[in-house]
């Protein structure tokens, strides 16, 4: 819980006045304390005049149903931000259209810091590459900070003959078009990550799309389809009980949520391969830089707290805080990579 800065200033002034009865000195010290307070909060003089942020309840929009990873991660963050900022965070689920409805609501909200978006890869990074959206992520949303990355695990049936990732890659490369890979749907993040993996290694395999990760994994672990790259949350239960063989994880440094599984960057020989489904916070355009910076800093504190870290472990999302500018660079780089993959593979989403 943050301390009351006004109380601190009053106490300091009282302590000084007992040892120095010079009124002018007291006024000067009081003014210096107020200036230090304003600077410490990272607020402009104008913002300070309007009252320190936040001074009312903040609304967090989650563009997914309750219980989904973005929802659970967002609620964990909201719990921590309430402690750090000393102000309530109300979570509102606005699901629909693959996350577009809630994302659009957040993009069109007032840029005053009192509406924040628990954003994720699908509606912010992926969907705008395939179809017109009622918002432009780069124009209408400001990245505040990344919360984490959901790692993807390369798996096959447990009896697949390749003993490791290098052997799997060689087998597929030596037999172009013979093997298949599943995804949770054409244009899904899992599909784009798998295509990125294939492209990086020059692999030619046949894509088999499904409606969700569960049916995709079912056909992979039973051997109907050769391999897939799906989220750790979906794959690790199969890996732990021996129903699937894991070859590598999509994050460059590996992941604490996939213990013992090496990064594909080294296991498959793809230097720099580092992809996942991100979770993060964005705010509407026009939100003052001071508020963005304050929220970003507060998120850094929250993501270090043990209770929040435990929740992220439980939902199989790698705790990976990145401040505003670093988060923005990650979003741009990922969007460019996926855009290139989509164009080179002529990927299109069929209208439903």
C-alpha cells in the first residue's frame, strides 16, 4: 500500500519547525517538499494541480470471457495495482468477435488514465493483419507495459521416431510435403508461430487447421497429424503424463512454466527465435505520458510480487514485464514478422 504523501510532507514540516522557528525557512522547506512530491510522482505541474493520479476508480476492460488467460492475468494485475496505486480497479469483461469488441471499447475511451485495456496478441497484433478492425492498434492505443508471454511448445505423439528437435527438423526437411502440422485455426497465433518456425528452417509441411487447440492436440498425440506448436497451458498436461513428446519451447530463454524443455532457438538451430502470445496493458490515445509512465512503473512493481507471479505460473504464462518503450518495440517487431509470414504463405481467414 502506498504511503500518504501529504502526511509525509506535514510530518517533515512539523519536525523541522520544532528545531527552527524561522517562518520564511519553514515556507521555503514546505514549497521544496511539495515540489519533491510532485516530481517523485512523475506528474506535470498541470496534472498535480488537477489532483494526483489516480483519484478515482480505474476500469480495466478485458476483451475475453472470465477464466481465459487474459482475464486471469488481468485480474491478478488489477489486484496488485490496487495495492500499489491505492485505488480500486474494476474489471469488466467485454467479450466477442475474437477480442475486437472489448479492444474497440478501450480504444475509443477517454485518454485520461481511467480506462485501461488488458490486451493480448489476437485482437491487437494478429486480427488487424487479416481484416479491417474498428480501431488501429498503432494509432489508437498506447502500450503501457507487457505482463507476460504464453510460450508455445513443439510436440508430437509420444512414439514419433525423432529423438530430439534436430532429428525432427531433419526428418521433415528430408521429406518435403510428407508431414503435417496442426493449429487451433487458420490465422491463429499458434498457426503463425508454427509457420514462422517452418519458414526459419525451410520446412515444407501441410497445415491442418482445427477449431481450437483441444481437437488439434488430440489428433497430434494420437498420430493423425505429425506435430504442432501450441500453448504451454494446452500442451504441458499431455507432456507431463507422457501422452505427448516435447521438443522445444518458443521463447528464446526457455520458460519456467515448461521446465526441462529447451528453447527451439538452440534445440532446433534457430538463432533468435523468440515468439509467444503476449499479455499486456494498453491505454487509449491521448493518455498523458506521465500517467503512462506511472502505470508502467506500477506494473513493474506488481509483476515482482510473489502472489501475482504464482498466478502467472498457474496459468502457464511466463512472467515477462517490459516497460512501455520496450513493449512497443516488441509489438512492432512481432507484427512485422507475422505480416511477412502471412504474405509469403498467402494465409487468409475465410469469412464465417
